[in-house]
C-alpha cells in the first residue's frame, strides 16, 4: 500500500496544488492584509460607497485597481502573488462586512440590553 502511494506521489499525480516558490505571498504582505481595517467614507459624487483600507504602511481606497497598484508598489508582487493578495483582501473585507452586520442586529442601545448572540 505504501509503495503504491509513493509511486503516485513520485509520478506527480498525488499533488493537490503545485506552485513555484516565487508565487508564495510574502509573510509581511499577508500579515498586513490580515490586520487591515476598513473605514466607510460615505458616497462619492456618483453615489457609489467609498471604503478606505488602512494598514500599518498606509491607506488606500478599496477598489481592485487602486488596491492592486498599492500592493504592487509596496511589495513588488508578481501576477500569482497579486491574485492571492487580492483574494485575501476580499476575504478580509467580507469578514468586516459580516462583523458589521452582526454588530447592527440584536444589540440594544443600553448596556443592560446586552445578550449573547444566538447563532
């Protein structure tokens, strides 16, 4: 059994994912994205909402073109790294939105109205 597993792995068919070491997101970039916070700045002239991403290295507007330009400038990422960084940023933003929704629902205006959330 072990010999069969070893032959699958050596043949390359047992790998789940394959990527080059240069495609791995730098740890500093991943840490910066994981610690990013978001600030709502109201609507722009066209009525579209504006979100500002704040990090330890500065801030930028949350849009795909500005976020990718800022990340490339800060870290010099290649295309595969940029895709991973943008995926992490979208996931972080989705988590922020989920936490905002939870904070708005089920909470009273007074401290005495506090109750644990029932999920």
